[in-house]
């Protein structure tokens, strides 16, 4: 949903809330302004994109046709820690840059995004509660949940040209529920530690990608 819908809308209105630092291209004059400053968040690219918006240093554009090879963590605990770090840095940026407290288009768009996150997180326990109390309607509820996830997975399989993606639907549902836990965990962590002294972390073991010549 983010890649196919939200990122494109954000890019059109120049309200991108985050970037992937390893899969991005920067103007050298922008880096000359940002790199000398030590990022106060655990994710440096979060700091860069927020500073770009706050200081009107340029546009942040999403390139949907760009291709990038990703090396994901190889274990569930490492996957959890990596996503926790990303979201912790995101919430640090929201707190540190006082997102939502300025009258700008970027702040307005970010508030809408945070409301989306709130509904997303609340939808997890609400869905589980509805299924637990469905009684005879349990099967219908399960089919409805599967259909909702399947719609986005099929869209992703089409856009990414990965026809095997629907085979992972059960795992994607579990990961989707777990990601809501990560969001809450990251928010609590950001309130407890809104800044860091150094933007460093331990990189987990990752899936190896063979070199291409």
C-alpha cells in the first residue's frame, strides 16, 4: 500500500515523511549542509528528510521505477529489531522536529499519516476481538480478513512482478499483526529515549546477495 499508493501521493505534494538512506540519491550541496551535524536520532535518514522539509532545502521525490536489492535480516528477532529501530527513529523525529505543531502542508500530511497509523494499530486487536466473539460467524470473519490482506498482496505481486507472493499470505498476515506491536513498542521507546548521543547500531546478519558482473 505504501509503495503503490501513499509514497506516490506524498511525492506529488512534496510531503515525503521518510526515505531509505541506502536507496537514495542526494544533491551534494544538501549533504554539505546536513552531514556535518550529528543526527540526534537512531536513524540518520529520518533526520535528513525532516531537516530538508523544515529548512526548505529542496524536494524529496519518490522514484517508483527505481530498483534496489535489499538484504533483509535472516531471523525473526533480527527483523523485529530492525523494524523497531526504524520506527523508533521515526517517532524520535516526530517528537524532536515537533511534527504537527507547525502550519505547513508537510505537517498536515504527516498528521493524516499518523491518524492512519492509529487506525492501523487499533485494527489489529479489534480484528482479533471480533474473531474471538464471532461465534458461528467465525469462518466468515476469517474469510473477510483473508480477502482484505489478499487484495493488497495480489496488488503487490502484480506491481512487483512476484507471482509467488500470494503463497506467503499466512506469513504476511502474521507479520502484519506483529508490525502493530512494533509500532507501539517504538512509540514507547521514543518517549523514553527521544534522542541518542550517536546514530550507531549493530547490523544483523542478512541474506547474502551474489555479486553481478
